[in-house]
């Protein structure tokens, strides 16, 4: 159970760190090699694919931390339960979109795996690169379900109502710093 809990808490962070280190290291190596008059045929491709995976895993991380991009004009007008209900509706819509992307992204990646197309330099199956989309949005869907579960518990009163967004948290932190 502790392993599952650790995976739940740290999966995205670990993957993002590994992908970031890979991307930066490979691109740095390519720059050094070009300065020395040589060039690596595979480094740009690996850096690009690491970045693609980084973006899609980052979507899940943003959902987990509830810091994904959103228009919060309506949230500024609402307080308490109204804010919570609107956040739940937004998460439900995002969940529906995520499921749509997982289904169609998987179909596209699976077709590419069936074609047997490989990347030019690394000879990685292109379907594996395209699999970043359904995997990233699948993780985001799991995180959205977790968020909705917590929000539902708040709505029915089994958990303390906490509807503070990033702006509210920053303002509270500034007030605490001033005192």
C-alpha cells in the first residue's frame, strides 16, 4: 500500500525530473559536440521526444496541483459553495475532454505502431512517441477524478470547504509575510 501511495504522490514529479534531465543533458551534449566540430545525429530527436513527453506528463501534474490554465473570472465573482460547484463543473468538462483525447490519441498511436514507422535517428517506433498523448491525458483523467472526489466530499460536508485558488493563496501568504 505504501508503494501505491508513493506512486500516487510522486509519479509525475519523478517522470518530469527524469525527462527534464534527459532533455537538458542531451541538448547540452549536442551543443558541446557542435562546438568541437562534431555532431550527434540522435540528440536533437531525443531532446524533442523528451520534451513532448514532458509536456503531456506536465498536464497531469498541473491537474494534480490544481494549477492548470483556466479562466477564473467567474470564480472571482463566486464564494464558497458556488465556487466549488463551478470548479466541479470545470473539472467534469476537462475530464470529458481528457477521456476523448485518451480514446482518439490511443487509436492514432496504435495505428502508427501497426504501420511500423520508426523515427529517423533513434529508430524508436513513432507510435511510442504518440503514446505520450493518451498516457498524459489518462494520468490527467485519474487526477481529475481524485480532485472531483475531494470536491464532492467538500460539497456534502464530509470535508472542510477549501475553495481557495492560487490567487487567494498568494494573497494570504503576502498578508502573513507582512505581519
